[in-house]
C-alpha cells in the first residue's frame, strides 16, 4: 500500500482540483473513502491469508467496494467514487505486495499496473522505521508534490 496520509492527500487534491468549490465536508469524505480500503489489515491480526478474498488488497480494494463505499458518502457520488478508486490505483503502482483484487468478485486475480514506481509502505507500527521514512520521502516526491502542484493550479485557475 501507499501510506494512509498519501492516500488521503491525493484524494483531497484530486477532488479539490475537479470541484473548485468543494466543501470541507466533501474533502473529508474523499479522504476517508480513499483510506477505508486498508481496513482489511485488521484481517492480518486474525490470520486471514493475504491471498484470500478478504485478505489485504482483496475485496476491499475492488471497484465494487469503491462503488458501495461511495454510496455511503452521500452527495457528489462521482467525485466520491473517484476518491475511493484512487486507493486501489495507487496500490497498483507500488512495487510490493501481491497486487490488488480490483475486479473482485468477478475475478480474484491480483493486479498491478505495468509501471510500479512507488515503494510499498510498511504496515502498522513498522511504518515508523527507516524504510517508512524512505517510503514517505518517495511518496512526497512522486505523489504529494504533483498533487500540490495540481491543487495550486486549480486554486490559481479559480482566482
Ligand atoms: Zn491498500
């Protein structure tokens, strides 16, 4: 996975860029929807196998889950769906793990995108490590900086 703060920031940036008058509530819902897929890490505590449908990067990372979660977000469904979908797409850009079950339940196959430049983030407390710092620095460069530029351009365009 990309780190949770990165998932949230990217979704907020994208939502704000697409809807210049997005409310704080909409941005908060976008951030939340972009992070919820990783609740599946709770399964690791209960020994759910990584490759199982409900394992990490399984059903919760599917386009179906994004569609259902976005329904719970209330108004602005297309933006919230996009925010929820950013999660599996960022994960499919990472260089580790076993891929994303994007098409679940149609297919249990795990997918990556052809280009995987983002180093995979350590899970849980392991994030606070030298490897976590490396991941965060790479995410700042590859995701936060372009997202901040997108935000700046969208704010400038409006003004
Ligand atoms: Zn994830």
